[in-house]
């Protein structure tokens, strides 16, 4: 969505006002220039570690949570203790985007911001899972993940505008125009161009022989929004780890682990059901117990 597609002059004027009063004046809690260290592939570990002191404790804690969650496969490898290790595990460019997103989504403790954060991180996580299941390369999977995270970032600035101006924007305006603000945010913070490529399509897009990256984000977006409209959270069914060790991890447990690490665990609910392996084990266990009771 670009300026040329905005035919309503009132829409465009209001969007420009939001950009001037909120986007260009936003207080991240740290200097955005500090993140330039993450643009350098040759940055030393001690330089990355120094960045920790420039960020707010909430951002650092949540970034550690992401790095240590099941989502990134660190359960058996032990937890990270150094900030530089977290950054290098997540990747320099993704860490920069995550730090910015965490700062923006948690700008305000109001419920509206938390719900928006929960939806965005869930879209990101589900999109990553869908892309991984399709056998895509890690670079493509990561683009879907970060694109899903930033999909609704324009709404953050609309919320900030509402709180700053003590007004309420029309819902039709928000849903119609937040993609434009999202693209302006990508430009303003000089974020990777692939984000604009992923987020600038309003139609479901297919490639020649497969789904496009943007279409996976769209599928995740539709799924998450549908559940939130019905239940106020994301409710799924999934096998879950059991005390017998038959299922050690599952997609459902990965998702809940990441959301809990972000302090957003209340926005996802898993309704457990037994996997085929768990069913077979339980049946055998019951049969063994029955046979022992006959003696």
C-alpha cells in the first residue's frame, strides 16, 4: 500500500499527522543508533555485549526469553547467560528487528498494546511453523517469521496516537490504513527491504508452483485473527509432553513456551489430545494393569 493508493485526502492527512506526531517522535527508551552495531557482521562479542546496557531491562529479559525458549531449540543445550550469545543465536539482523519490535509493542502497559503484541508474535510463530512444514530454507522461514511480526506494527503507532491525542480512530480507518503506516515505519527505521516486499501486498499471492512468503503470513494472520475474534486468544489442539516421556516436545508446547517467555502466555491456550504414540502407550499400560489385576 503506498501514498498513490490513498484516494481519500482526509485519510492521507491523518496518516501524515500520525507520522509527524508519533513515528518521528517515538521514544524507544534507547538510541536507535545504538542498534547500528548489529548491522556490522564483524562486530566483536564485547561490542554486542555492551549493547545490553543501552537497552531497557524489559527488552533484555524478553530477548533472553526468546533465545532460551523451546522455539529456538535450547532446552537440552542449556540456557544462555550472555547477551551476545542470544544475539548471535537469533542472528544480528533478526535481533535488531526483535529489539525494535519489543520496544514498540511494550511501549505502553495498556491492554490494547498487549493484545496487539500477542497477535503479532503468534502470527510470527505460526508463520514460521507453516514455512518450516513446507520445507523452505531457513532464510525464507526467518523472513516469514519477521514479516509476520511486523505485519501489524502500523497499529502500534495508531494506538500511540490515540493515547497521545486522547481520541479514538475509526475502526474502518485503522483496518484500511495501518498497512501504509507499517511501510512508513520500515522506511523510517531503515529496516531490511524484504519487509516491504512481504508487507506491501493486499491480495493473497501465489508463486509459479508454490505459495509465496507473503501468502504464508496471510494464512497465519487469518488464523490468529479468527481465533481472537471468537475467543480473545489463540486456542489450539495439540499433543503435549507427558510424564512418561512418550512426547518430549510438540508444536503446541513450542508455541506456549515462546509466548510465556514473552510474558504473553495468557493469550494462547492448548487443548491437549493424545498423539498416536501416546494412545498406543496408554492402551498398552491399561492392558498391562488389567493383566496384573488378574493374578
